[in-house]
C-alpha cells in the first residue's frame, strides 16, 4: 500500500474515534442539579434580563414620522 492510501484510510478511523469520544462525553451521567442552585441561577438570569430591557429603548418610526 502507498502512504497516501494509508492516509486516506486513517481519516475515517480518526473521525470515528472522535465521534465515539464526543458521544461518550455527551452521554455521561451527571449528578442531579440542586434546587437552590437552579433557582438562584434563574433569579440571576431574570435580574440580568430586566436590567438589559430597562436600559435599552427602541424607537420605531412610523410611516408618517420624519
């Protein structure tokens, strides 16, 4: 076999190994989330969202406005 054909055969092998690693990483078992942590995270999200919407004002011009 030529070196180039070995390289072409190595590409799918490497892709399969990377796919297996990705699936095993995404499919790992995780510990259940603590309720206090999730509620606190949601409260921080709401506070950040309310600050962002209160600071930004969007002015829309109507068809008769110049």
